C-alpha cells in the first residue's frame, strides 16, 4: 500500500528532507497513469448499469470524467465485501475478551516503542492540536496495529459494491462521492486508496467523509497522505479530529473507581452527568482510595454490571465516541492510552463466566423489554445507552440490582415473563 520508493524506507523522528522530491515524482507518475487509463470494464451487467447511472450523480457532485474513469477502470463487484457487510452483526465478544486483545501486552509494548521512535513528531502534533500523544498512539494501535494492518481493499470498489447492494445505499454513495473527491484533489491515486472492507482508510482508519473534513498535511508535501508508510499525516489527522470534537487537553477519558456498599445503581449510566463533588459525597472513590478529581460533569459506567470494573468517565470519553460509538472501543482506546503512558491495568475483575449475547439474542432482549413496557425504540440489536436504561428499568421493577447489564440471566428472566 505504500506509495513511496521501494525498498521501504524507515523514518525516525521528523519527516525526511527529500519528501518534496518524492512528491514531485508521484505527481509525474500520476500524470502517466492518467494517460494510460482505458474504458471502464466490469463483468457484471447490472453493476455496469449501476455505475453508468452513478456517474451522472458523481459528475453533478463535481467529479471530472477523467477522475471517474481512473477510479472505475477495471472495477468489479466485490462479493467478499458484501458478505462481510451482511454478516458483521453476528460478531459478538464479551468486553473483557475484546480488551484482552485490544490492550494486550504486545500492543502496549509496540505502542511504547512507536512512541519512542516518533517522539519528536508526536511532540509537535501534541503541541499543535492539544491532544496527548498516547491517545493518538492508542487510536493508531487499535485501528491498524501501528500501521501493520491498514487494509488492502480498494476503497472505490468496496464503496461502489456496497452502494450497489443497497442495504445502506445512501451512506455508501456519500462515502463513494467523498472518495472520488479525494482523488479529484490529487491526495492519492486509485490503486493506493486502500483500506478496510467498510471504507475506513489508512493508519488510523478514516472514512472518506471524515478525511475530507479533518485530514491534515502535517509533513508539508502538499498531500494529506494517510495511506503512506509514513504515518505522520494520519497521526496529525487523528489529533485534529479529536481536537475538533472537543478534546480537553490534560483531562482523563475516565478512571477506575470503587463503589460503596449500598450504592444506588440507578445513578449509573451515561445519561447521568454530575460533578465530582456529588460522586464523592456518595462515597465513590478512585480504585486507589482517592477522591474523584474535578474534571467537569462525570458519569459512572458499569460496562459489565455490578460484578465488573466500574469507571467514572468525563467529556473526553464522549469525544472518543465520535470516532467510534461502541463503549468497548472507547474503553479500549482510553485504557490502551493509559497503559502506553505507564498506567496500571484495571484492578477489579470481570465476570468471565458470562458470555456475550448473540445479535439475535440482543434483538430478542429488546423485543421482550418492549413488550414489558421498558423500551420504545427500534429493534436493532445494539446495546447502547437506551437499551441499558431499559434493562435498568426492568431490573428495578423486578427487584434485581439495577446495573443495566444486558446479560444472559436478564434475557432468561424476561423469557420467563
């Protein structure tokens, strides 16, 4: 996926001084590639008809005929991508199993080594965007294993295939138009625009629309290149994204806490955002026994219920949610950043005897909560704040500890009426 000269160079610290020379060579290569582009070819007649219709929409959005032809040359319907999209909802792991991988000893060590290798550049990024280096490193580490697993799917082909499939047509057409706008601007070439099957690109896995809004040219070569072996633009882009969504420098994302005996579990959840003084009055303490510091409105989270780790989370938790809204992802980013910075592992245990609910079971849980009068939203199988609040309401009604934990035990109790 690299677009620089082979063999692959290794950078230490700041960007190499001959970047401008390489950028000039890339522009010349791109011009030669454009001249060699032939007519659009694809073997699927329906897909070919869809491409023809989509070209009109792309041209209306300002995409030139040359850019469109280059992007779609030789493109095929990617059935592998369609299969991944249709089956993704069935994937489910318990939070602790996810964290075992996401915040493994290897990932922590590699993050610390990357921090040492890129210390100068990371320091400049931190100074400019006011986002801690370890947080940027955690995103890099979780999204692509520090650049080792950036994805190899052609983004235009993947987005076109998913838009043609129609399950989320509007979303993927928007991403496809954005990808073409990136090519129109000359930031990269079609063969280099690779990433995940779902459209996330580069070292820190930006969707095309996020790229257009937040990507940065930090190395000054005239391109916002998040695909290169050099991660500098991608790391700066991530810091910029977090900063623009309200990151507060010097404030933690969250901290592990110990709840007092008799704690009112109805107060837990993201919907309750209360100052540290209140939580301290309730007897909540950091895991080391200290009072909760005042970092503004805070929430108590119980991601595995009353028997697992308890967290107090601040506004930066919600900033990470803008990158990916899943609680497991946010906790993994926050905890990995702490561990890269030398912080301890979580001290409390997880209920490892439990298993995660399958997608079908999560949908069933919502349907049963709806029937019982505790849930009124769409049945989507997503255990977010609304479903957690519904579980808590049901638990409170039947005399169970209202910790909001969507467990198999709660599902079985709902099944029994």
